[in-house]
C-alpha cells in the first residue's frame, strides 16, 4: 500500500519553492495529504533566519512528532536551513527525528525518506551547499493555480554581518535564462497569471554566469510569454538596481509597479558595519528615479532596529529617513543576535527591550504614513486579481501594489456571481485604511 506524505513549510517564499520541488519528487513515490495527522511520513522544511524562526521550526518539529503517537506517522524528517545549520544537533537532541536533509541535498529527499524508514539518517553535504533546481525537476506547487514563485537564483555572496544565509544556502548561483523561461512557459500553460520573481539577491541575477546583471533581459523575455499577466520583483538590492532595470519596468506593462527594496537601515555607519553596499544617499536617489519613472509605483522595504552599537542618534537617522521617504509598505525586525556571525560576536549588543521599543516606534510611524499613502488609491480604477469569495458574498483580492501574504487586500462589494478565483477585474476604490482597500466592480 502506497504511503502518505505531508510537507510542512516554514519561512520565506524561497523555502516554499524548495518544498514544492521536494514535494514533486516525493509525489513520484508517495500519496500527498494536507493533514499531517494522516501522513505516514512528515517532512518539516525549516527556517533559521532569525531566533524566532528557529524557535518556530523546533516547535513545529515537536508538534509533528506527536503524530507518531496520535496519528499514523512513522517517519519524521527535518529539511531546510535549520537542518543544514544544526543537523547533527537536531538528530542528537530530538530522538523522534528519523532523518535530516541539508539545503544542498534537496534532490535526495526521496532517497532519505526511504532510508529513514529503516534507520535514522543524516544527509548534509560538507562545505557550501550547491543545489540548484531546474525546469526538468518535478514541482508540486502549493500556491493557488493563478500564482507561482519563480526562484531565479540560489545562495548569497553578500555576507551581511548579521545574516547566516550564505552559510546555509551557499554562494550565489543563477539559473540559466533558458531554464527560467521554460519553467514560466510551463506555468503559463497550467493557468498561472502572476509570477513572483525571487532570489536571495534578485538584482544580482546573471552576474555569475555572464559577468553582467541580466535581470532586465530576463524580465523582457518573461513578459513575452502568453498568459502571464503580472511579473512581480522581490528582494531587489538597491546597489544593483540599474537604470536599465528601471526602464524595463517602465516599458513593460506586465511588470507590476511594485518593488521590494530591502534597505535594513538608514545610517551610513550602521550600513557599513552591516556590510551593506552603497550609501543611504544612493538608495534615496534610486527611490527618486523609481518614482519619477513610475509615479504610481508601490515601494516596500525592511528595516532592522537595535543592530549592535546602534545609538539613539543613529536610530533617529532611520526615523527621519522613514518619515522623509514615505514608503508604501515597511516591515521592521528587531535585531536578532545570531551565533557565528560577526555582528553576533560583538560586545556592544543593544538591549532586547530597546531593540523592540525602537521597532514598535518605527511601526507606529509607518502606520500613519501607510494610511496617508493608501488614500491615493481612492477614486482610482485598479486591476484586481480575485483570491477568495467571502461568506457575506463579497470578494477579496489584490492590486499590483500588494504581494501575497505580506501586503494588504481589496474587499469588493457588488460583485457578480459569474466571477471566479484568479479572475482579473476592474475595481473602483472607494475607501482605504493603513493596509486594505474597499471597492466595487466596474461594469
């Protein structure tokens, strides 16, 4: 009798793509179930980006281990970044675990699952992980039919002093343009309308292959694929955001007027100590260029409060920057002290309470900014992709200014019964708050 497998994914969309590739490989041997309680084999794809992510990953492993007693689970496997970083410790400290798989061994998930059924097994390559998926690998997508993440590169060469990603994901390596294009063509044939282009450092795409930044050329090729309606760019580092990329975005109607531009801080001394390239003045110049080329663009960024040595004055520089630039979306993390990182080993750690207090202060400021920025939608007609029909008959969807999971929603009244999930319709925006919009269907 064929066994059932469940895959539980934690962390970012890049991790989600890994889960989809592993799921595609496992689906050749096993039956899939969404309910871990029914599964004979449970795979937990973990995250280790910050302390809270590590804690969530470990809690989830323990939670899934209970199904060895209350469910049908016989084999429990941990994969992903936490497994790559702490594989031997996990196997030693959690006897319920039957297998651990590193980020460089994703293509061996079926082999591990079969081996771990018989004996506890660890599969982690020594040295830097080098796995890179391609268009020929089976992939079982977990996103809705109309949406897909496209990971164009793996790993990172930036070595920010607070971050462990280069150590658990390996050096930066781009997929070939042919591989990405073929994958997106296949997705379009399956009904995908929106693709979200991701990597650890998306704007670096192609540099390792051809010695030049190739994201503009890739985007233009993807825009020619019939059926693809929206191309969304995430994780675009400012120092490699070229004028050519801005012009490509401006010219290509399929490219969403949306950019995720992780800046992390606004004080040049802190940025240098973070090992971030470029200055905040250069980033602000880039933001001006983006808004000049595309006045309706939605800009998202992330900031870190309480980096080691951050003074009140340096934090105030961030506050002033946030007030001045007026981002549409802003995520803030309080600094997480990660072991074996240069920042984590510094003596001048900011007290956790201060880190969190500063995070809350920035978020409070941003809430008011977002409420003001959102008002520019009121009175406009926007294209909205429908995601869910609510019990009260309204629909919920997103504009091109909203990435799934992390940004806001549009709530739509006066909808028609013929509408379906994944439809792209015109909506007149009537109201806006800090996060969401309310509108009505335009006949």
